[in-house]
C-alpha cells in the first residue's frame, strides 16, 4: 500500500470537495442550458398599445336572441371579456345598421344593430379598452362613390357615438375593412376617392373636436396597397395597419412581413416621431379556411402559432395586434361566424385552447408597455420576448421543439418571486372554463427552469 503524506491527503480531500460543490452549484449551467439575457439598453418599442381581438357586436340582436341567448349568457360573455382584460378591440359598424339606404341622410342610430353595438361599447367604456371603429359596407351599391356625402355620413356616425352617446373609449377609425378589395379588385372605386374621404374625415374630426385617430391601409397582405397608402395618406393617418392570415408552414415569415411594413413607414417619416404599425387582424389557415370557418382554431396548436406571432410581432416593433376574432356569433347576414377564442351558445360558450394562450398576452402586456431587448443564444426552436411596464416585467418563452429545454434567465430582480403560467397540452383546462393557474417561483442570482416541449411559459411580476 502506498503511504500518502498529509499534504497529499489534504490536496485530495479539498479537490474532491471542490468538484462535488461545483457540480451541485453549476450542474444546471453545464447541462446545456440555454442562457437568456435581458438587454435593458435596447428599447424595441416604447409604447405598445396591447393585444386585442375583433368584437362582432351582435350579441343582443334579435337574430341572436332568437337562439335562446339570455342574461346568464350575456353575463358569462362579458365576465370573460373582463377576465382577459382586452386593452384593444376592433369593431365592425356596417352601413346597414346606421344608414341602410346609403342615402347619407336617413340615419338609424337607434336600430337593433346599433343598440347591440352600444351595449357592447358600454363594457369597453368601463374597462378602459381602446376601440377601433371600422365603417364596413356590405351593401350591393357601395356608399363610397360620393366622396363628400360618404365622409359626411361617417362624421355623423362618429359624432353620434362619441359626442352624443359619450363613448370616449373609441380611439380609432378605419374607413373600411381590407380596402384593396373594395377599391381595387371588386368595386373599382377610384383610389383618389379613398384618399379624399380620409382628408375630409380628418378635417371634420378636427372641426367637430372629436378626438379620434385614423388608421390607414388595413390591407390583407397587399404590400403594394400598403405602400401606396403610406405614400398618399401619411399626413392624414395616425397609424397604419395590415392583416395576416398565414398557413402554419409560413410562420417564419412574420418578422419579415412586419419589418418590411415598418420600414416603409419609417422611410417616409420626416421627423423623429414614428407612426405606429398594427396587425389589425390575424389568423392561421386550416384546410377548411373561409371568411366564416376555420376548424384549425379549435386545435391546441393554434395557441402555439398565435403565441409565436405575438412574440415575433413584439420583437419586430409592431405596436398593436388584434386576433380574429373574440367569440363565435350569428352574423347580420344570418350566417354563423365559426371562428373565435370561444364557441357559441350551442357549445355552451366553450373556450378553445388558444383562448388560454392568447389571454396571457392580453392580460400581461399592458397598454403603454415597453418592449425591451432579449437574447437566447440564437436558439431557433426557442422564441422569447420581454415587456416592461414601470417596475414590472412579463417574459414569454415559447418552446417549439419536441424536447424539453433547460433555460437560465439573467438580469431579473430576484428579490421577489414571479408568477409562472404554463400553456401546454397537459395544462389547458378541460373540465372548467377558468384561466390558467400559476405557481410562484423564487430564485437567486438567476432564474432557472425547464420548459416542456411544445409549450409557452410566461413569467410575470403582475
């Protein structure tokens, strides 16, 4: 047996203890953890307006009440809207419910459709939600041919809603939905009409002292229409927007889509005040996709797709996002809108899985939030974003891969625990309709966690 001197024994013991404790202390780091770093000095967006949804405001119309909708249904729907705390919503106000004759003078501001609209606006008025009004036309003969009279009629509507009825929640007006269809492909109304109507409405809002901003373009993925709108409406519009309806395999194109449009706006800007860009409608196309149907929205994957769009939009500098649409409803044309975060009365208003994922963005990304820089070592299957409001933060981590991922997040205040929400196939409620549950996590120096495969995690101090 070899005899060891005391010095050698000392070295052997101390070396052993060093490796034992080093392994205990840093095994998480050494085990291929993905390091996520916050960059407080990089401000991607200093004023994010929020994540919203399209509200089809016909819950109280006679057609829907005939389906047996009662006060309990209304209470459930409005309770859910309050629960997800929508900071932004977009609402169609078709000519058919306020000037069905399109004669620019016979206004039906107390029609069944307008009464249902006002009851919908009541809830948003109390929540502080910013409302976008869209004066869509589904008439056989478009009202937009007569520039002066149509703009005057729009001003009558907005004056009624804002000044007479007192809906200060209405912050934005959009001329019509996807105008390249109306002004380019279908009804062949001259583009000059489109420009002139915006000009007259802008002047009228100022003259009547109605504090509403104008959203321009609102195209459905038509870059040429968007570019022309920015070129000719730049001094008239306060915000520019587009719509996105992607096939799932096109998901990686989101950042390019957004940055291209933001660059078009910025290249036109002559001052340091940049005009915001919104995605005012988005969705993902399933095999049966149409204006009223999309069975893909009922799938768990739709929540992951929506989360990825939200994260990419935040990191690309988008200022507001709205999903199509809030809930299923019977439309004025008698057809059922089978697209929504939750179903219709015939399904007991059951939430789709995407409801649970998307509500994390509506609730925990507040109006006026800052989007700050975040790095994750360039890992393509892990998407991250960080939002800051005052001294509170929300950090989203999306794991797209089929494997669990260990992460470490540096740069967080470790003096207080964070709430952790998980959207995964196992966490989505099936027996109740309540929001996702959270658990508190405490940490020192850095936050470490394991993200399940195909899941979204939110860490928030709210």
